[in-house]
């Protein structure tokens, strides 16, 4: 989650690029929590004895409905419990103590699954029925599967969960281990390996240390299922694509990916001057915040030199009414590696 894995040392959380919002030592465990620019949160628990991470929880901040979770094809506040069941092939299992519980925002239910090829690891999806939908659920006018939507995702060590939630489980007879990379019915890339595979080209391009072909970078993302084939916006011939799964770039969460090359077949030519050859991402936060996050992660901005790639950050506004409505009131910036 956010580039952090089970059994990593707690020190690895320094790659998130910001200090934790809260820290607590409780018995044999160290707990940390981060709140990101998009409002989503990450909670991490590690053993104090060896520093190894045993629990990660990514929670929706409710600012951006449909923002992707770290599990491919599952989106916060959008993916319903019914869709989750269909995607993973069953209800999985639930811990008796956590099968259903009340929160300040409604009633939550959990579905847990063992992870194939990762012994001792469990992924748990917490789905929430909001307060305004509880009466419809109780009256029977609406079903749980259609109104409960994913609110958080937990990746944890099974022994740790047995200790905090108990060993009593209720298991769907059809339950089977799921793959974190794609699950039984998913087609997305491995979220746990989001810094590798088809996203490598994007990371290298944005780090701006060598030349690149934007059409090759975006094409690899499309082929890997990281972005769709159809752009959500085209401005001056520059297409922008929304991620289908969470993309992190040195502490920044990507909300769109874009690029342009006058030689690339996937790009059109808008009226007026041709844009420079470039690859970019749009992220939440103003220019100053984003620049500082990159600096803290060892990614300095670079000056413009003719014929060489250079990295810069600028404030961003979408022309798409749909995207503007989705991110209304939020400050956004574009991180661009360009070659003039």
C-alpha cells in the first residue's frame, strides 16, 4: 500500500515523503498514521521488537468518490459490496467480531481473503452503509450488496489479526485465496508492485534523467491496464487519462496522466503552436506543496536546457466540466518532464 508492504521495516515509511500525522506506541507495537493531500489515510502498525510491519490500512477521506484503492479495480466510495463479491468470486470470510459493526458514519461490514502465494497475509475490505441508507436496508427496500460501498482496505498478518479480532471465522464455502495482482476476476496490474512493471517507463520519464517517447510511456500503461484507452480530456491535442489503479510517484498520488509528441500516433494536433514533447501527471496540492514533496523525496526540479529533458511543476486546471466537478475546490498541480 502506497509502496509499503507487509514485513517491511517501519523505517521504509520514510519513502512516503511526509511525516506521520499521528504516532503512538502501544505495548509491543508502534502505530503511525498519514493523511495525504487527497484526504485519504494510511495507518501502519509494526512490531517494536524487530520493526516489521504487520498491519496496513488505507482509508477513504471521502473527498474524491471513486478514487482508486491499492487493490486493482476496487474504488473507494464507488465499488459496491455486490461488485466486490463478484470480482473476488465469493464473500471470502469474516472475523466474527468484525462481521458487522457501527461507526460514526453508518454500519460497516467486512470481507476477508487469504492472498495466494503470500502465506500468512490477509486482505480485508471494509464496506460502509451510510447513515442515510440504513433505514432503506432495514425496511428491505434496498439490499446490502447494492448500498454498502468500499470504505477502507486492510492488508495484515493473519496472526496479528487473530490477536486483535479473534480466531472465530465465518467462511463462505466458495471462498478461495485471491491474487493481490489481479484476483480471480480482475484484469488490473499488481498494485503491490506499482513501482514496477508497466509503470517503470512513467517513473523513469518523470524522474527526467534521460530521453523518452511519450507514446511508448502511455502505451505501456494502457497495455498493462493502468490507464484506459480513452482519454478523459484532450486539450490542444494533449490527452489526459485517469488511472484504473492507484499510482504513486515519490509521495504524490496521481489523478491523471498525460503526454504529447508530434510524432506519436496517439496524439492529435490542436490549433496554434505545437506543445513540447512531454509526459506529465496531475496531482493534488498547490505548486509549492508538490515541489516540496518532490524535494523531500530526492527529486529536484531542473532548469530548461535546449534538447535535454527538464522537470517542472505548474498549477493545473481541467477544462473538462466532469473533472472540474470531481475536484471542485481542490488545488492541483502538474508535474511535467519536457523536452523542447
